[in-house]
C-alpha cells in the first residue's frame, strides 16, 4: 500500500483532536468499569467470600480480580479477528457494550450470605466477560488513533489513550470515595459498594453515543478498498515467523514489564498501604487519585519525547526506574504511612516457631483446601492481622507452632481433627490472644493519621509513576508500528493482553501470596523486579526502533 488518505479523512471527520477525544472517552469508561473491582477488593472479600479466613479470602478476591486479566487474551483474539476482518469502528461498539452490561450486573449480584456459592460463581462469570471486552478494547483504540495521526506526532496522540486509562482510574476512585463519604463506611460495606457499578450505566450510554459518531480508520478503509484485507489474521500473525517474532519481542521486550510495573504502581500499592501498613482506605484512595492525575500528564510528555528520541530508549528508561525503585520505595512508604508499625517491627519482631515439614504453601485458587496444621494456622492468623513475621524451626519434640511477640509466647494448636465450629473457636481465641500481645508490644491497630507523612508517600508514588508512564506513554505507538495494517489488531492485542493480563493481572495475588508464605511484607516485590529486569535485557538485544515508521507502506516490508 502506498496511498496516504489521512489528511482528507481527518478533515472530513472533524479533525484529529475529535478522533482522539472520541476514542479516549470510550476507553476511559471501559477502564472505569475495570478498575472499580480493584478499588473494592476488600469489600468484595467480605461480601462474596464469607466464611474464609482473611488471608484466603483476600487471595481469592485478588484472583477474581485477576480473572478479568486472564481472560483478556481471549478477547484479544476474538475482537482482534473481528477488527482485522470487519473494521475498527464496529469492534469499538461491541467491546464497550459487553463491558458496560457486565459491570452494571455486578452491582445487582447477591452476596454470599444471600445466594451461597452462586454469588462468587456469578461474580467470576461477569469478571470474565469484563476481561474479554477489555481484551478487544485497547488494541482498537490505539490503532484507530494511530492510523489517523501523522507519523511525527504518533507518540503524542496515542499517549492520550494511555492517559485515558488513568482518567478511568481517577473517576473510579473518585466515585468510590464520594460514595464512601456520603453513605458512611458501614453502609458502604453493606450495600453502598453497589453504587459505583450501577452508576456506570450512565457512562455507558454517553460512551456508546460518542463512539457511534466515529467513522472507520483511513488505513483500514484503504486496505478494504484495495481488496487486501487478511482472510486469516491468526495464521498470518502467529504462523509466519516474521510476524510471530515481532509478537514475541513485544511480549518479552516490554509488555511483561508494562504489566508488572503498571499494576505494582497503581494497584499493589493500594493493597500494601491499606492492608499491610493499615492506612485509612479514604487516604489511600486520595493518594492514588492524585498520582493518577499526575500520570495522565506524564503519559503525553513521554509520548512526545518518544517522537523525538525514539520509543526504545524511553521505555527502557521507564522499566529501569521501576526496577531500581520498587524495593526501597515500598520500605519508605511503610515508614511514612505507619512509623509506629515500622518501629514495633524493628523493636519487637514477631517470630513463628514451627516445624517446616508441617507448613504448606497457602495458595488455594478454588478455596477448597483446609490449611489446619498448627504451622499453617499460626502463619495465616498472623498474616491476616497484617503483621510481618520471622520463620524459625521449632525445638525438637515441640508439638505445636508458637508465636513469640516480645515476652509473650502464644501456642497455636492444630485444627486437623477439629469440627468446623471448633476450628472457628480456635481461630477466634488465637486472634484475640495475638491482638492482645501485639498491642502490648506496641503494634498499632491502624496508622495514626497525625503521624502519616502523606507528602512522603506521594513522593514515592511519584517516582513509581515516572517509571510507569515512561514505559506506558510511548508503548501504544511502538506496538502499532511493529505490525502491518492487515493483521495489526490481532498481532498487537495478544502480546498486550498477555503482558498486562497474565503478568500484570496476576501480580496482586502472586505478590500477596508470597508475603503470606514468607512473612516478609516486601518479598512479593521480587516478582515485578525480576520480570522487569528480564524485559530490559530482551529489549536491548532484540528490539528495533520504530519511531516514524510509515504505517501505509508496511504491507510491503515483510519482517519489520
């Protein structure tokens, strides 16, 4: 293909800014729907996983959150095929309708107490539908904008789609914050959490109206008019080595890093601050909202810079900043958010003495396993209180695991031979004893608002955000420039959704389980650090610069 129909098309359709605004508005809505779930993880745990201990319930809630990401590659393949065969515009409407309906229905689901096992099953089903919709959304939005934008400004214009993700997060957190404030915390936990899901019906109507006004992209229209539309996008994208190689470079060179860096910055920080260091949920929401607003600007700044210096150096810089800052940054946040907890941990560490042979990896994605050994109970109960601990083997001949907190030692009996009621009583009594010992040792039940260093936490989050935005800002243009028009939707969407969906979406559950098993609040950070470092190596060796590539002549450049 050699024609360049962009200028006339943009003029007829009201200008490039209108194209960007229409695409970003719909994407903002879809991200709003998707992010509500993450912002309400603790509430989801209480309403849909009743009866499980805190640790298992939190892990299952995080896994349900992750299911939306795990299903995204399937949506990428489904809608990628439709987008490459039938066009970009129609696919927009399919994805947004599916996302909107699934989100609104979550707001009407019965809780576990009302419907038993059907409650989490229905939640999982709707979460999967959300993931399928999101799997087709991103590729369509960035391709639509990129295929309209001039080559020398493609990074800047597609960065607005990246910014729309942050706006979706901000709106989601704002709605949650306002609802919490208006109905109060007790009512919010009981029924108020439904409001943010149901409110999305209004946003759905607005977004559908906006997207219905858009026209087909010029690049796809030219491809269609020339009769060169791919008849088998899957086969071309993944069956031809030149294209598959690009898919693999995109996945392991920056998409896996994008997944873990972005979700550590904007989601795992929320879990850490609220659950591990016991910062008030409203404070956490305000912090993440503020840094998300800042990030919306930074995406465009980094996108513009990539138009001048290239996609590759900017994205590698972003990954490097994240990899180097995560571990020390989380240590600083713990100190800034709850200095009393940090002091107590250093002054009087909690030590669990247990037989390692009787300890399990407490990770149960289906919620059927019973971790009732003395060791498992001791670890799960301490972790459920959000307290780090040190592992030590028991003395020879010891029958039970013990928890040592200062000068107090609490024996935790095995629950292997107990009835359900007896096991519940054992846990209740043990938690009561643990809380009393922790209080005596100076462990705070919650962060003291007067001692919280909000600016310090914001500063750490800002560093994380600089890294995340430097990687994510130029990423859309880099992905679009790696693949020819005829298979662009399919080839681009799969690595994006595997990287963000599988590597990023599973991060909260994996990192939390690593913390629960190790007793170290910061152990889960090694997951994003190792994935990010690996991506830097792959990008340096295999990734080629794509800045300024002509999207209309790529059909004649096999192997680009």
